[in-house]
C-alpha cells in the first residue's frame, strides 16, 4: 500500500511540473489518503503483535 502512495505522489509531481493542476491535486489527495491508511494499519498491526507476544 505504501508503494501506491509513492506512485501517486510521483504522478502528482510530474503532473504539476507539466501544468496539469487538476490531475496533480487529485493524485496528491489519493497519495495522502493511502499514506494515512498505511500508517493506521501499521500502527494497528504493531500494537496487535505486541499484545500476542505478552
């Protein structure tokens, strides 16, 4: 999932350089959402793994 966030970030940067503002904004929004989802899932799995070990 983190890979998709990076891909959308790169697409947003390339689109912004080429002047496609709408596409760049949409890709950046998707990248932000995917990164937050990845971070939340990582934290949940981190805490769930600690609970089982104890």
